C-alpha cells in the first residue's frame, strides 16, 4: 500500500515538475509516458518483492484477506500506470517504429518477453527524447539568427514515383526544420512518373510562378534523385536558367543506373506493360495528368543519361553542387532498399539502394555522405523518408547547414 502511494506521487508529480524543461510539446508527452512506464516497472518489482517477503519471510505474514486486498490494489495501480504510459508512448514516439509497436502488442501478455520489449522501448524513447530536446534547444538559441534565411527562396524537387502531398511530406521533418531557421520553401509539384523533359517543363513553370509571386529574381533548387535531372532539363532554357541562383542535387543519377537498363531490356515485355498500366492508372487518380511509368524508368538508364549529358549543358552563372551517399550493407536501409542494395551493387557498385556512387557527382563540388559503423545512408535516408534518427547522420541538421552555406555564399 505504501509503495503504491509513493509511486502515485511520482506518477503524477515528478513528470510534471521535470517535464517542463522539455521544449517540444510532443516530446513532453513522450517523456510523461516514458517516466510512467519506468514507474510501472519499478513498482512492479517492489510489489512482487514485498508480497513474497510478506508471504514467506515476515514474522507477521499476510492473511488471505490481506493478500487479496494487496493484490487488487497493486493490479489497479499498476494497470493504470502501465496503460497511461504505453498509450502516451505509442501516440507520440516516432522512433519506436511499427515493428516495435507490433511486437509490443503480440507479446504484451507473455512474460518475460513483454518486460524485455518494454525495456527496449524505454531505451529507444529515452534516446529520442534526449535527441529531440537537444535539437529544440539548439533551434531556440539560434532562432533569431535565421541562419537559413537565404537571399532567394528554396525550391524542393522530389524524385521519381513520388508526389508532393499535403499530408505526407516527401522531405520528412526537413521542411519544418528549415522554416524554423528562417527558410522560405516551395515545392516542385511535378508528376511522379514522366519523362525528364516533361517534368523539366513543369519545374520551369514552377520557377516562373515563384519569381512572379514572390518578387524574388531567382531561386535555390535542392533536388533529390530524378528531381536533379528535371532541374537540369528546366535550366536548359536560358530564360529559366537566369532565374536559378544555385542547384544542389542529392543522390541524383546523373550518369544513370545500369541496373535500370538491365531490367528494362531483360524483363518480359508483358510484365513491364502490366506494371506500367497499373501504376499509370493509380497515379492518374492521385494527381498525375499524364503518368508514364516506362518513360520515367527509361530516363534513369545509363544510355539515356549519357545522351542527356551530351545534349544538356550547365548554364553559366549557376552554382551547382552535388551530394551522394552509400549503404554499407543491405541492413543499412529499410524496405525495399534493403532488398535492392545487393542487386544494384552487381551493376553499379557501391550504392544507396538505387543509385551507384559513380553516378552522383555533378557540378563544381561533390560531397559523399557516410556514417561510422556498418550502416551507411540510403536513398530514402537522405530525404528523411522514414523519419528515422540515424546515429552519426542528423538529416535535418544536414539540410540546415546546407541552406546556411548557400546563404553564406550570397544565394
């Protein structure tokens, strides 16, 4: 009984008192849940130990009535503590992931696996709270500096097979981080699957729209994957190029993908057409006005990019730089990149799960991103697709510093 009273005090008071130092509201709720689950574990151990002692070792051993009342009180308190804590954690944690949540549900009633999984959850969420709170503190300190307030707005261009959706940002948590630090952001909104030329025209119209509506004479383009080729196609028009201050490509296949060429030439035509028809039909309902799956894939091949590079030259006066990353093994990325990494490696060597390392470099500066250990950085990691905090690679801070550097360069 005394244990439950003391734990109740900490259950309600301690998280509220110390949680106020956590700046982000979602992280504060995660903190409450984390603390409540820790209280649950500690109270559970103490309650079990106390009950065993009273039953077998104490001089004034508990009677049956006492045992029943003791157990009821413990179950009620521990249940409330656990469920309030676990619901908060499930609703507010991003890093916990679907896998850990599912394991928690499946093994929730199987002792001692449930306690092992709970300890793993506490470790994961504790690190998430620490990391996110440090980021919130850093952003608060430099908020007035507006280190990402570039002279020209930033245009983000997505890659192939994705669109700019309102409720699922292709760039994950990156845009919010940039905006907090003073950046003005626009999105390309080009089709998910179409030729580089067609998407380039869409990008060109978007650039003209930004210039017209903002009064800014130019834009800074940050493009991922095929978006980099779309941007270069748009800039092949001198009237558009004069409105581009800088182009930064992220994991763009400037020299194409040999594995894509292999698949397009070796896979059965009937299968290719069936997949293309299904994709085009679906994306036509999601916003693409003329989806062309096969043409988009063909424009990522080595032969197309060789011809494209020969035909499309970089305009003068535009600062162009590129970044790329590689996975160090198949475990260095989430599905489906963990499956494609080995296959792509047969044709393209070191790769990010889709694009080979040799295809990344373009412009006057190239930077290869990597992390210590065996993980690496995948094609999806560089746009925060899975909203995952990767040790050694803070994707949000990478973009903050990238844009801050553009500002320093006068763009």
